């Protein structure tokens, strides 16, 4: 009953709201700023920068880095910067389809579109002959990758696959998402609470259509985790989860841990991180970053790159 009153109050409050935001030209979605990977893909995607690897290059691990909902390749820029000069692996920063471009393109994208960018880069790398392909996902991209695991996408690949999740989201901390199907069409969009400067790299205005897509994929993957996801023999999975994550409910990691098992029925690896930042591997523009936060980031980068060899 209380929930019904809350929904009614929200509906009454937003009934007169404008359905399309006025986005400043300097903000993501405003029409002038696009993710740099869209006009310089060779800098971000190994499949573009080196499409014909020789036998030695084909053995060097490639890490496909995938960002979360409403974000851009910026989310993994610090990993690339930290890795500068390394020759023992390379990084492909994938831009989820529909992201990093105009508001309307984002608005009209589906979660299957978002996932397609991960599939396309992985498939291209396999076709080009790369033998050690790995993925690191943050937030919603973890959800998208879990769906790929459930579908059997990695079952027949001959490549080595290491998968790392940073703060996967299955249950959001903000319960508004559960009523977006009712409230969303009247609302049109919501505004995110980003730090100063983030509006250039993250959508400050979130179309209700994309929030419904986010709710849909979370619902789908919750069901898949209940069914159980068994990793293929060649796939390794580790999860890093901030203990006080304000965006992904702590139950998220419980569902992933309990719902996913190795090919032999064992548990996946789990690392609980002492921090309160969602996607703790991205610290640029985050206010109040501590020495512990910086140590957490470096620890994850070191652990990931050590395990892919």
C-alpha cells in the first residue's frame, strides 16, 4: 500500500514535467561532444589498430574493457593510462552501441544494442586470429556479459578467456528503476547526480526508454542467474565488489556468486573491496578520493593483468 502511495505521489509530481531535456552543447548528448572512439577507433580498438597480427602478436592477450550504462570509454581511460608502455597485453576500449553520441541515439538504443558492441569486438578479434582474449566489465556491462555466458556465446571458442567484473549490478540500490515502466512515460527522462565535469563523459539526462531497457536486462539476467550459469572450461571469472557501493545493491554480488559456477561446479573468485565508490577502478572526477581508493584501483589493475598471462 505504501508503495502505491509513493508511485501516486511521483506521478502527480511529474505530470507537468517537460519530456525532452534542453542539453547544453558542452554536455554529452548535446550534439557537439562525441566519444573520441567514434572518430578515432584505431586508438581504442585492437581489431582496428592491428587487424592482421603475426603469430607472435596473436598470442599477446587483448583485454576488452566495457563500460556501464550511461557511461563512455572514459570509464576505462585510467586503466589505459596505467598500462602505458606495457607490451605484454593490449586494451580494446569498447563503446556500447547507442552511448557516447546524441541524446536521441541513446534514447532509441536497446540493451541488445549495447551488448552488440562487446560481441562485435570479440568476434572480430577471434576472426583476426587473436588467441588470448579477455574482458573486463564495469557495472551494467557485467550484466550484459553474464547474458552472453548464459547464452553459450563463449562455449565454442578456442581462445583463452578471462573475465573480470567490477561492481556488477543485478539489483540497483535506487528502487525507482522498479517503477520506471509506470512512471517513465510520464517523466520522459531523469537527471543523474554526477560530479562536476562528469557531464562531458556520462549522460546527465537519462531517457526513460533507456532506463526501461536497463530494468529489462537486469530482470532477464536475474532469471538467468536463478537458472544457473556454468562457465565453459576455457573461461575464468573473477568479481571485484566495493563493499559500500552506493549504486549496485550488495545483493547483486550474492546473486552473481551463487548463480555462476565453474565448469566443474566450483565457485567463481570473489574479491570484496574496502571502498564506497561504484566502479572503483574509475577515480578521475570522483570527489573525495582517498589513498585507500587509489590503492584499491591499483590493486585491481595489477591483479587483472597478472591473471591473464
